[in-house]
């Protein structure tokens, strides 16, 4: 475990190398990565514990000779990042890189319009997580992309997954506000026991490229939200109606949104480029804000065993072509 002095030394070493606004982000994630390292150690995964512990402990930058004191003109040329999929430091860097990549791809595909699609399934417990994610991003996704309606409407896609963990055993005000309809439908209120406590919610975020004519009133390839839900339910092989959300990414050349459900290009990219699993989904704290080691270790083991070695992002069609060209 790094001491407070070691954390302070990282601050001193980094301050002259990167812009100030990134320092706090890096250090906050480094602190979380040390807690993840502790968990790996308790689980007997000593190699992973060491890699995460040492991740980002040194950074090497180069700068233009005439702009040595301008951190905006400095470039990272070396570092000892661990690359583990759950590492908060590496996840942060991976997310930033992915967002920049998506910006470049969407600008390259300026002749297309875009949709932001979220595909979900029911929450599952730990023992169901692996099989559920397998079905979500392999079997079900493959079936969906091979449906005639999908192939007729969609020219390309970027797909990623996210796994969230419901760690609150009681419904809070913020939880109620975000899921008011769900709780009202089930007769639940703030302070009641959370029925989804300690379950995982794997879901997919997808950017879709479509022809501008996709939104024409007489276009028979247009897929409404109800049809997306029907197609996804069929692809998942379930009898319930999974939650599906599809929104247009508004045409920035048009100057304004057409309705409040549309996303700006920036919002869509930020959502698509989110972390696969955030640290607060596996670093679990009690009411006293101290880490609950038993629950943390259980969550770390469940999420890592599910994600390790798994391809979590995918490019298809014109997105894949643009990625190769850039």
C-alpha cells in the first residue's frame, strides 16, 4: 500500500509534467487502484495485486524545446501502466482514448446520421453474471445484427458493455428520483428495502450509423422504440420485455435539437465511452465510509472473472472501416 508520503511524492513528480486539471483525476483513481490492489492481495491474486499497485508510479513526458514550461505541449512517451481491465487508472486512460477515437470516427463519417442505442436485460446475481454477459454480447448481439431489419437500417456500429452493481440495500432519494416509475409501479418508496440489492446489471451501449434518409416519414427501414424492444427480446431469448432506449444524435449542422430526447454528439460519445465497470461498483464502503473488505472482495472476484480476457468493445460496418483508415 502506498503511504501518504508516497502519494504526495507522486503529486510533486507529476505537477511539472501534466496540466493541473488532470492531476486530481489521476490521483483519485490511483487511490482507488490501491484499494483494488489490496483486494486482489486478499483474494490470493498476488501478481495482479502487484501490477495494479505499481500502475502509473512513474510517467515520462517529452516537450517541445521552445515550450518546456507549457504542459499542454507535453506528450506522454513512457509509463508503467498495468493494463488490467478493472484498474481505475487504466480504465480512465482507456476511456479518454476511446472518446477521442469516437470523435474522429464520427467526424470522418459526416455523411451519416447517428443513433444511440441502449440494450439491457434483467439484473442478475453473481452466479448468473458470466452466462448473462456471454449471451448479451455474443449470442444475442450476433442474432440482433443478423436480423433483416437491423441490416436494412444500420450501416455500422460501435458497441461496448457496462456492468453496474447495485450496492445500496435501501432505496435512497437519488435512487427513487432516477427510477421513480419503476418504484411507483412496484409500490416502493424512499427508505424501503431495495429489491435489486447486490445484483449486477450488464447492458450494452451502441452508436449506430444510419443514412440521413432513415428519419424520412416514408422510409420503411425506420425502426421505432417498440420494434427495437421486440427485436432485442427475441435476440435475448426471453419472455419479458427488456428495457431498450434509442435516441437520435442530433445533426450538429442542423443547429439545434428537434426534441428533448435527442442527444448531442458530445453526450453520445461521453455515454458510449464510459468505463466498463466503475470503481464504486466493486470498492464497496459501509455507512462509516470505510471499505467493506468482504463485500469488496466478492464484487472484485465476480466482475474480474467475468471481464478478464473478454472482448468488451466491437466495431462493425462503416465504423470499423473508418477505424482502420484513421
